[in-house]
């Protein structure tokens, strides 16, 4: 069993939108592979939404309702990408992305 600070943040939440963690020493176990696959899907979705957003911004005919829907989808994708980055150790789970200097 891994130490508390070595547990993996999973790419989904539990009841009450609370984070879920995986405690295992087997990175090739079923739950680890499931989390890897879900993270890959989330990153793929984010990439596709970025392409869609670029097209929507360039298209003068994009309606306000379409933009709102796109912003909502992008917000969810950004949340997922931040969770993946946190899980992979690129950010501390308590960090605020608005405080990062780029």
C-alpha cells in the first residue's frame, strides 16, 4: 500500500463531488489502467474542443447560444485537464492555477 502523499488522484469524483484516490503499488493494475484510459479520453476531448473553439471564433455565423455551449464544454474540459495535471504531479492539489506565473 502506498503512503498518503503517494496516492493517485483519479479522474472522477465521488459523492458530493469529493476527490477519489487510488492506493496501489501496481501501475498496471485494472484501476490504474482504467484511470489512464479515462485521462486519455479527457485529454482527447479537450484537444477536440480547442479545435472547435478556434473554428467557432473564426466563424462570424457562430451564435451566442453556440458560444455559450462551447464555453460550458471548455470549462468542463479545463477542469478535467487540471485534474489530470494534478494527478500526474504537475501541480499540487491545493494550488490555484490563477496564481501560476507563465
